[in-house]
């Protein structure tokens, strides 16, 4: 019994979780064989509302949700919560309100799957697709590293240091590559659904458990904070952490970046009905406050019980540390499984979407005479290659890449002006503008992000400066190169598709 | 872009700007409010998320009949590329 309540129980929970994930992947492969790219990459565009909603949620939640955000809120209080909610519920949800159904319809009309296919088709040049696909793939690499770091940490904690960083990472990564390779999008979406449910329950219940056990519940937590650290419950927060201009400059590019990432774009094509895709903004505005509210409560409970933590790692892991302090290890194992669910669902979707992008945006364009079955196998092979490249990088260079991961989303946002131009069916943007904008934005992002303290200049986050330069270049170069506008036929065809 | 989308997008932006409003009005009032929660926490974790979700629900509702009729047409083999004229008017 002691073994079950200790680290043995925690390991048992994790083994059950991994087994369930593997079984779901195998069922997807066995009962829904994919012989064409649409089946492997998009699940045949036939997902129901429940799976479509949960795969969105689970893909969007990641190591940041479980480890990073409670830590941010611990350090910066209500300001951290407002910034993170503003990013997801404010900006990402607005993008999905306006463009998710439109993307779904354009996909049905023209057979698009990846973002680069839309870019190449609308702007009429294959190289636009190559450049933007390469950029979007590159934005994911640092993000994958951040997830891997989170996975390895959770595994070490939940198994009582039984698994080393290398072994834990290799095991989990190999499992993900296996089920993505076998079952494609259907396996990813089904495992995401299980992981999304686990995540929603784990984070919510975990936050309440910690709050009641450690500080007497949410009201007691906030009452205590009002007496001791009221600045945590107002803005801009301790140490002027979130001045308004900086907050807005951070919220806009980062929130715009999430829908641009290939795994999120791809999932806009998977629901069976346009009504299911219209559910997305509603689902985001309902589920994110629950999860972010839980993260906020955890951060504030941490401030009541363990105030004064300053090291980033200590604040980031405040939830799991408190759980292990107040509950048997098996409870920690359950919540660790929820955290693993958040991370695995994101990484598996990313591996899958990068594999799809390599197969569709590069190989299928370079060798257009492939049979559908060949394309599926190329996508599968790309999943393996991409997966192992990610594994190799995370085992060899985690530190550098995690530094880059901070502005992964702001980098992906550099595709937004070109994407909006294509989705809106505007006549004036040109292929040169669609490449010049993201190129200039990327340079500015790296220049300010790596060269200036705290990734800001003149009090504004690097991502907003990059986006502004991007938009200026996109418009100016487009007006300067009117000869490379999209063809009138293409624009007319896009306009015949509704919103 | 149809008017219904623009309408709900503008409401969304307005609500989100209120959610992100600078200090002094909402954020910096911390006196206990609903169920003992500080006012700033009540506003940011309960009130505005509820209003924003309500607007998203209203958008779903306003698109409902149009989307259902599109799906019916698609099921009958119609082309997704022929709906924009009607769509634009709504």
C-alpha cells in the first residue's frame, strides 16, 4: 500500500497513461487505414465537434500552461493572468472568429491542407510557399525544445528521478513518433482528446486541491494576499512588471502567432462541419479562463505558502512542488500525467504538421507525379525524420533553443499579414510583398529579441516592432511590384468562397 | 466580410480592451466583492471572460442558419464556391 501511495503509484499512473495513448494510436491506424494524404494529414476532414474542440485545446496548451504560466503569475500576479488571457482570449480568439471558417471553406474549395499551400496558391508562386513553409517550420523548433524540457522535468519528478533526462525524453518522444507515424491526424486528434480531458481535469482539480490544502481555499488565499502583497492583485504588478503599453505590445504579436503555427492552421481543416469550426472561438473563450484561472490560483497560493521564491525554475514548478508537499505521490503522478498530456499533445501535433508540411509543401511540389499512397508514405517518413531531428536537438542543445523559444509565437506571427491578405482575397498584395514582410519582421524580431535587454525597445516588446516593420514592408513592396499580384482568376475564385 | 462577423468582432475588441484597460478603474480596486474575491480578481477572472464568451456564443448563433444551409447544400453536392453573394448580405 505504501508503495502504491508513493512513487510506485505515480509510476503506475504514468504507465497507464502511456498505454492508453499507445492503444488509441493503434486503433486509429487499425480501423481507419489512410491511403490518401487527406486521410493521413487531415483525418479525411471528418472530425466531429467534440474531437475537433479538444484537439484544438490540447494542442494549444503546452508546457507553458502547466509549468510556465503559473510561474509567471506567481512572479507578476494579476498582470501575468491578464496578459496571457489577452493573448489567447483576446487576439487568438478574434483571429479564429474572423478567419477559421473562411480557412475551412477555402480548404474545401481548393484542397489546401497546410498554410504554405494557401500562400503558394493565392500568390501564384511556389517559392512563396517554400519560403513561408520553411519559416513556419523553423518557428516550431524552439517551441518543441521547450516542451521536451518540460516533459523530462515532469517525468523526473513523478518517477522520483528513476528516469534520466535522456532516457525519459527518448522514451516519450519515441512513443509520440510511433503513434503519429501509424495513425496520422486521427491518432493525434484522438490522443489529444484524451489528453485534453485529462489536462482540463488535472489542472483545474490540481489548483483547487493545492489551494484548499495549502492556504484554505481561493477566498482565504486572496484575503491573505490583500493583507500582505496587494500589488499582486493589481496592475502593473510588482516591480512595474506589466505597464500597459508593454502588455499590449506583447499580447498582439504573441496572440496572433498561435493560429499561424502549422499545427493550429492544419486543424482548422479537420472538422466535418463549418459549424464545428465556428465553435472554436466559443470554446477558447470558455476553456481558457478555466485553465488560466487555475494557473492564477496556483501562482497566488504559492505566494501565500512559499513567498519570496526568485529563481525562475522554482516559480515555474510551483504547482507540482506544492502538490508533492501536501499530497501522496500518486496524486502528484496524476497531475504530472495531466502536464505530460499538455506537452505531448502539443509536440505530437507539431511533429505531425511539420511532417505534413515537408511532404506537401516541398516533396509534393518538387515531385508532382506521386501517387496518393506514395504521398502518405512520404509524410510518414517526414514525421520520422522530423521527429528524430527534434529529439537530437533537444538532447544536445536544449539551452540555446529554449532561449529562442520565448519568441517562437511572435516569430510565427510574421506570417499573419501575408495570411490575412490571402484569406481575405485582396487583389493588391504581391508575392514579393508576402515574402519581404516576414523576412523584414524576422530580422527585426531577432535583432531586438537577442540584442536588447528583456526583448524590448522603447518599452515595447520586440514582436510588435517586428510586426509593424512586417506590415510596412508587406504594403510598400506590394505597391512597388504590381506586376506580381495574384491573378484575377484566383482573386475571383477566392471571393466566390464565403466567410 | 459579412456584417455579422464585423459586428461581433467589434464587440469582442471592445470587451477585450475593457479587459485590458489600464489601471485606476478596474484593476486597481481590490476591496472584497463577490464571495469575498477582490474586485479586480472578480472583474478579470469572472465578469469579462463571461461577457466575452457570451459574445462568442452570439456569433455562433448568428451564423447558425447560414452554416446549416451551407452544409445541407454541400451534402447535396453543391459547390462551396457559390455562397458569397448571399453571405455578404447578412
